[in-house]
C-alpha cells in the first residue's frame, strides 16, 4: 500500500510542524501490533459493511471470507462485537439518509484525492455516503486510548475535501458531515460544515501549510503532535522544547509547594514520553547497528531463571519421592524460587541443575560506572541476543 508524504492521518503533525514531513523521509516507516490490529479491524468492518449497506458480495462469499478472517490470529470475538457496533451505527446513518433520498450511495474504502490543496495528497475514506445535498465521511478508529473529536479534525476534513473533489462533478453538495466512530470507547463525534466553509479552510489554512511541508520549509514546532513522528527521538526542536519544559524556577524553600508539584505533574507526561523515545532509539542503534554513545555501553540486562522442561522437572521430583501437592500449585508447577524454598537449595541443585537455565537478558544501555561487563561487539549482541533483536 502506497502512502502519501502529506497524508491525512499525519496532517495534524505536518500542519503544526511543516518541515517534519521531509525530515521524516530520513527514517524508515514503522509498524506495530496496534497498527496491524487496526488494519485487520478495518478489513473486517469493510467486509461486514459490504453486506449491510453496500450489498456488493453474495451471502455465500461473505460467509466464506468471514470464516477465513476468523482464522487470523488477530481476530477475536470481542473485536467482532466492536465491529458489529460500528456497522450498526453506519447502517443507521445510511438508512436515515436513504429515507430522505432514495438514490443515496455508500462507498467503502474509497480512495480520496485532495491534491488540489495538498501536493500529492490522497487517502482512504472508510465510508463515504452521498445523498441529496449532503456528503458524509465516516472514519473508524479502533484504538482505545482517548476519544478523538471530529471538531476541527484535519484528517476527516481532508477526507471531506477528497470526497468533494472526487464527486462534485456528479453531485451537488451543500453540506459535508464528518464523523469519527470509536466503538471501544463508545464514542461518536461529528463535525458538520457548509461545503463553502470547508473550502475556505482548505484555501486559507491547509494549502499554505501543505506547500511549506512539501518544500520542507517553515518552522519546527514541538508538541503533542510529535508522538507519532518518525524523527521524534532525535529531533533537535523536540529536545530543545522538552529541555525547556524541564526548567523550573522554584521558590526559595526546602520543600515543593502543592502548586509547584502540580506544575511538575503537568510537564511530566511529555518529558517521560520524550525520554522514552530517546532511550528506545539509542538502544536500537547500539544493539542493532553497533553505535557507541560516549559514556554508555551495551550490557546484558537482568533476567529470571526458568525451567527448560517442566514435565521433566515434575518427573524427576516425583521419582525422588516428592508428592505432587508439594511441587505443584493448583494446576501449575511451582516457580523456581518457590520450588527452591520447598525442597531446599541443596536438593534443588542436585536434582534440577540440568533442568534450569538463565537466559541472557535483553541488552540495556547503562552508565559506564555500572559493574556489569560490557558487550564487546555488535556480532556478540546478535549472537547472544538474537531473540531480543527479532
């Protein structure tokens, strides 16, 4: 799947910080388990809507495809229940529009081109409903972090612009309605605008910032929009912003006041997020690319002992005369520490030393004063920590 440089999903970021779009090109695109789950959820929703409102596939085909999707490791009955809630809402919106206009049309996963305002700009609208004078764009968000408002939302506005650009030659619209549905949060938000107002926003606010972003110009501006930027760990502007946040002119006192504590708490989340991003990036560079940071080294992290073969542990202890009630939790073999305490350290070593291993800990970056030995080479890290690098 191709992605636009100035995507709708990233618009809040490149509108707030135009040069970030070109800066991100230096970094590979990233994915995550959450992104994969979201992609699969959208596919499941599209399949269900294709029967519910679009009627584009036969019942037998729908049943077969649904059965195939249920075999996917990403599928869960809970996910299907949330998708069904979303499908019900979309169906209600569609039927309401159809009562007013018999020729109402529903399009699923529609490519929307908004390059008239954003160079090379395009995206995919989850649902586009076209009825008499009204254009409706619906966006599914499967995340369960915080509710996302459609009011002033640049992503859904771009989808609205793309739908206008795509269909205004065939239909006349007075109103564009943009809705975000988050079934896991039971949240639905809608912004309704006259088409004229949306076009004015596009000309006066969107297009100028898009031009700057495409050219890699404008000012770097750090903020909450940095969260998903690929350059977030090494961006100098974000570092300056957070280091400035960390400064605080405390009053002359031995203890922080309640007001000062509140001020620290207000800054803590952004500072922790920035520090975490830098730590993650530095670890990946040291572990996977052999980068050596002055004053830091790659060492073996802490790990816990584990049995190599629980069945063999149970058989060994049973043969040695230990009753199951002594070596098992209800339905579960005692953990190593509990087992060592139960049968004694000496017996544990005599009977189970060959059945216990201590895996290598994941690499961590620590100050050079740390007493743990340094991992000497990138190849050593690859050999010893191949699991961690996967």
